[in-house]
């Protein structure tokens, strides 16, 4: 039961912002974002607890904005490496909220990866080719704040009694 709940919650978090893992490919309009010589994850340090908490706070409004605006943010593969695509408008939205857009993507991608690994096990890395590598410290932080992270990624509107 716990595994099913966590898997369902993970899918709400990851797939509502992203498309299905491994299914995204760069469209012609995405050429500028894909022109980076490195992936979004290259050279990025492990995220901190402060960054994760800020991400958790901003994720619901980012997801809501993506749905209403029709803009895109999703994992992609760059050659054989995990990467992330953000539309220019999505990058601007994050910048207006004082985020480095690529850092936000790193936190999103690595957090989702920890949740997948926790719920589906290490063999899931073979299934999801666009899953980034995560550090032990990032895994520990995501597990510590899993409830908050899953709540931030939950689309279900709570009915008031």
C-alpha cells in the first residue's frame, strides 16, 4: 500500500510537470536550449536543504503556471545523458522569482530521481534513461522532506468540510 501510494504521488509530482521519462526529444524551437555543450546537471553541486525547501515552496505555483500557460519544462536526453528542457518563458518565470532556471531544474530532476529510486528501487535507473545521478546528501534531504515534496507535487484539490 505504501509503495503504491508513493508511486502514485511520485507520478503526480514528476509527470505533471514533465512528460513521460525518455519520451521527450528536442523540437526545432528547442534548439537554443539544446545548444549548451553540457547538460544542465554538469558541474552542479549537490543541492542544499535551504534550496530544497525553497524549491518545495515554489513548485506548486510553477506547476500551476505551466498548466495555465501551456509552456514546457521536461526531462530530455542529450546524447546519452540526462538533461532538462525549459521553454524561454519558463526560464523567464523562474528568473523573475530570483531562481537560476537551470538550478531549479537540477533540484527538480534530482528530487524526482530520489523519489523514483526510493519507490521503485535501484533497477529503475535502467528504465528511466533521463534520470540524473543523485548524491547521498541529496537522497537524505529528499527522504527527510518527502512528505512536503509530495504535498507540493499533489494536484488533488483538498475539499473543505
